[in-house]
């Protein structure tokens, strides 16, 4: 099956809820003045690590992350990111051990469950991935359920469960209809399920917004329109794809007539 178009962000969400159980009257709204020097150093190094990670500079990201953890060993976001970095560097056992340790420190943390689930999906451990995604979604304080539904739907599609993936991605779209990543992945699954008119609806939502268009979205709509027999639209999309993205793999597939790669 063709690789889906998902782009998962490396950045971690902030903590979703306080772990403290103090009565409301005993709690304060935290401001910058409450942060210690160690908090500030850790935050700076974490931000650097996330930036390096997003650019694929994994050893440098790990160096910055180590400095963050030296300043604040129990920093949730740093502990979580460490597993992603190890996975990206190809040390799968160390990545898995890191995710497990993170959950031991922060049980039921939805961000860790999400990232661990995606790691399991990449290893094609479908049942474990499903369980971790479901645990993340079950947390009442989780602020990013659409993100996990997106990852879960893509994972289901990768494992061949296309009808289930369609339902999951529809739930993600209901929660985040403005997300082009959700719309593209949903359209791809609908296309694979031969729901061509519905696939066209979602991919056109993306391509009708100039700031959201890319080679992948144009290529997907071109294939949908081709199956629907809209030759004129196919020609227009092919011209646009060649003009805007002449070196893209999608353009090369178009020129070679490989519509289902």
C-alpha cells in the first residue's frame, strides 16, 4: 500500500494537567517568577533539542537534551523527547526502554502514550500501538485527541485495516477540521476504499487553500480525478505539479505513469 502522507510533529505538548492534589485555595497560578534557574536552563536546552530534532540533527539534539535533563532530571517533555531521539537514531531497544521509563515516572501521560504508540506502529506492532493510542485517548485531561486519532488512523491503514482507519480519521476530522494533515490522510484512505467523491471533497479542501498545497496533495487529487474520469482537471493538476514541483517524487511518478506507487 502506498505510504500515507502523515507528518507527525516532533514537538511535545506541554503538561496537560497538574499532578498535585492540593485544594484550590492552596494552589497558585504559576508565572515566570516562580521558575527556578534550573527550570529556565532546562527549558532553553529543551527548546534547542526540539529544534535540532525537527531538522534531523539527532546527535546534536541529544546533546542539548542531556543538558536539559542535567538541569531538571524529571522534566516530562525532555524524558519523552529522549525516546523519540533514540528511535530516530535507530536504537530501537534503547528507545523502547526510554518510553517505558518515562511511563514509570509519569504513569498515563498522554503525550508519552501517544509517542510510544507511534513508535510501536513504526515497528509494525499493531496491537501494542492500538492499546497505547487508546490509553492516551482515555485520559480525561488530554488536550490533543485529534493528534492521536490521526496517528491511530494512519497506523490502522498501514496495517491494512482500511475501513477502521476511515472511521478513526473521520473522528480526527470532526475534532480538527482545519488540519490539512488530517484531511489529506482521510482523503487517501477514502481513495483506497474506492470512495472517490468523498475523497475528492476532502482533498479539494486542502488544495483550494494555496498555503496548504504541496506536491503530495496535488498528486492525490490528480489520482482521484483520474479515477473519476475528469480528464480536463487531471491535465490542469499535472501542469501545476510539473510547474511548481518539477523534482518531486510525485512528479517523477506522474511522468512515468506510476499512478498507484
